[in-house]
């Protein structure tokens, strides 16, 4: 069993390119090191949005426990160190596969 979290962001105006550059540099590396997979990542520059999905083996509770450990990790702290807030709005949801 795999749990997937859909992550939808509205980015701060003018920060789209900088956010993408930072995300590409850091998120694949630190999320995978923490035990997650990245299902997909898409940008919508015309609406200043970024949508991606991160996954982990196990049920929702296992995902949330892994995410809690990731949030406390040195890798995540390094990735975010000195970074400005580039996300104006977050929408995070655990989703169920249909089909």
C-alpha cells in the first residue's frame, strides 16, 4: 500500500522562477532521502501555481509519521535555511487512488 499527498501551492507574486529553481535543487534529494517518492510535479506559471505529489509506503498514519520525522530532519532544515517565504497559500491533502 502506498499513500499519496497532493500538494498545491499558490506562489508569492514574482517568486515563481526562484521557487522552481530551489524546488528542483532540494526537494527530490531531501524527500527521497527521507523515504518519500515524488509522483509528479507541474508548474502553472500563468496562475503562479505549483502542484506536486509526494508518496510513501504504508497507510495514512505511516505517511504522517514519516512526514513528521522529515519535518524535524537536518536535510529539510538545510533545504529551507535562509530561504524566503515563496508560498502564499498551501493546499495539502492525502488522496486515494481511484481505479
